[in-house]
């Protein structure tokens, strides 16, 4: 999973992001999930707070941020839904 913050007045484009990731990253390094946050929290020593992100995982019922899933069949990042989450949990999608 990658957690990012978009520049002001920018919108996430799943198709363009897929093309960029597919072109520049090997398969093993491509984020299967992209989480969009309005602000990235830092620790007192200016490190990113990752523990809470790891604990929340990728369940759309828990996460209130925008979350996208890498759909290789559609060749784009799609909005994560409870249906996709359940399919991943049942191993219908191979990650």
C-alpha cells in the first residue's frame, strides 16, 4: 500500500496512475492499494506515522480516506469497495 497526499486542486486519476506505475515500477514494487490522505501525520522526530495505517489495513468499513485498488484486468486503480475487500479476503483476487 502507498499512502499519499495530493497537491491542492488535484484529483486522483486511476488510469494515469496505473500507466505511470506500470511503466516505471517492476511488478513486485507496484502498490496494490493507494490511500489518499488530506494530511500525513508525523512523529516528534519527523518520521511518518505508519503503525496506525498498518493497523487499519485496507478495510473500507474502517478507513474514511479515499482508497483505491490496483485492478490489472481493467488496467486502472478503482475505488475500493466492500465487495472488492471481501473478494481479496476470500482470495478471489491474487495479490
